[in-house]
């Protein structure tokens, strides 16, 4: 599988998304914005300066970085975000500060991780009845508290 990235003019130099270790699933992506101060509770779009072309049948999930979440309360409120294979706009990351202090995002800082996943597009069909199961309509903790 090949995912193509194109640099935008405001990102002539930052590394392309890359895995931090051989066993890593996510590809770290970086901020292309000049320093951004994210106040407590604030939500902001942060630019990566990249567009991408995904293969047919592959989505890109944008997920938070655990270190930013654990140390500073920085998360992605729509996580995991989905980038569809027909999208050609700039990859931007919706970031939120759940911490108690303003967090500065420096240009070039790793802000999120990208996970690539194949997907299915099933046909949708309306029916008058669904098959039954032992669980039935039980949800929201109905299978036990363990």
C-alpha cells in the first residue's frame, strides 16, 4: 500500500508522517503552524501543511498522541477522525486542551498520529424485521459490570 503526500507552500521542510518505532501502528504528523497557544478548553484547527491521496478502500484515522494527553490534557475531540479516500484538502487536526494551563504547540511538533485502515462499503437494505439474539435490545452495560 502506498499513501501519497503533497507538501503545501507553508510546509517546505517538515518530515513526512512517520512511525516512531518499528512496531508503531501510527504515523506521527507535525504542526506546520507557527507557535500556537491553546488555552484551557479551547478547540482549534492546526495545519499540517500536507494533502494526501489514499488508495481506494483505505481510510486514514487521525488519533491523539498519548503523551500529549497524559502530560498536558491535549486531545482530539472527534477522535478518531476519518479522512476519506476522495478528500484532497489540507490535513488539519482538531485539537482541544482539556488541561488547566495554556499549551504551546510549536511548529514541527508531533500533534497526532495517522492510522491507515481498509474499509468495506456494504449495501444498505431496509427490512421489516431483524434476526433475534440472546442479548436482544440490551445495551449500555446490560452484559454485566465486569
